[in-house]
C-alpha cells in the first residue's frame, strides 16, 4: 500500500474528498441522483504544507472551515423539502447569519469543544487536588477524564439515526481511500474488499491530540483555574501541529511503534464508522475520482 495525500469527511448523505489541489463534495439527493460540487484549493497551501508543525495548525483550522462548508452544501438538498422555508422572506438577522454562517459555526464549534474537552475536565480534576499536588499526576488524570468524555460523547451520538447514516458514509470514505492507496480500480466491488478503519482518520488525530496535550500541559504547573485554561488554549495550536506530524509519520511508517500509536484511534473508529451499502460507496467513489490528479506521484503522502 502507498499512502496518498487524500482525505475526506462524511457529510449529510454524502462525502467530501480533499486531494492535492482540490476538493469534491458528492451528495445523494432525495431523488437518488448524485450531486457534485468541486472547488480548487488556493495555491498558498503548498507553501504552508512544507513547514512542519505550522502545517498541522493550518490543517486543523482549515479542515474545520472546509467541513462546515461541505455540511452546508449537503444540507441544502434536504432543506428544500420544506415548502415553508422557500416562501419565508429573510430578515436582516437571516441575511447576517447566511453571510457569516461558516465563521459563526466554526467559532461555536471551537467554543463547544473548549467547554467540553478543556474547561470541564480541568474543573473536574480540581477534586483530586486534595489527594496529590503532583502536576504530572493531575495532568494525567485530566487527560484520562478528557478521553473518557470524548468516548462517551461519540458513543452517545452514534445511536442517533442521522448520525448512523453519517458514520456509514464515513466508512465508505475510508474504504474508498484504501482501495485507491492499494492501486486498485475504483469500483464498488473493489472498495467493499477493504476495511473501514484508517490510520490517518480525524478520529485518530483527535486521540493523538489528547495524548500529546497530556505531555505538553504537564510542563506547566497546576495553578488556578484561569491560568490552566489560558495555558491550554495557548498551547492548543502547538499540540495540533505536533499531533499532525505524528499522525503523518504513523501513516507512512510500518514500524511497530507506529502501529501501537495508531491502535487507540483505530479502536475509536469502530464507533465513528459503520459498514456502508453499495449506494454510499458509489457516492464516495464519485467524490474521490474528482480530486485525483493526473500525476499519481503528485499526491503521495
């Protein structure tokens, strides 16, 4: 297998694929047809992609923006089924939200993540201060609490009907990328042969972020709550950048260490991915085919 610089994201009844110089969003519309949207990426990405750590920070925030854009596009096909929404005239607030929806969504997503995965764990761990003053121990407990919250969260949402469909498309995305990386023709039958757990998945990235954060946060004293939150927010971009480099290395390496490092994230993917059906695989294939470049070496990982 030869790792490729292609990735993606499941959206509402579809898949977004990102290649070396473009993205493609394929969505199964209510009438059964596949809608496709392509977008060429800005050229300055190639310069940033050569700078270690910094490219990880950029990739982290860039993926959030592209993710929201892709979700908005896929949602349009299912919002159209509501006739009342068509007749309603937008007011000033509606127009403001429409013009700034992407950045508002990204901001709210970051705020929610900070509240759930940074503020809540560090507040909870204050309970343990009466038992130990060790910065390392307290940060380790905080990290374990953070991982626990993350696992509980994704397990809880995995039971929702709409999320199950998204997780099936997530599985289709992984299987299709695997098929391409193995140099096989992109057909439904070929894609079905491959596994749905991929070492470079965003789920694996988030798990590595949580592990790296334990190590990084342990370098600073366990002080008052405000200090801890400021330190964690300030270090978040660096943690994301280092985690990106680790997952990039793990995606290329066949060493035992890389395998061990990838295992927890692969386990979590058993929750965040499901086996797709043929129609979902078809959508993923359409998306991937539309981001492939002519030079097969140009998108090597």
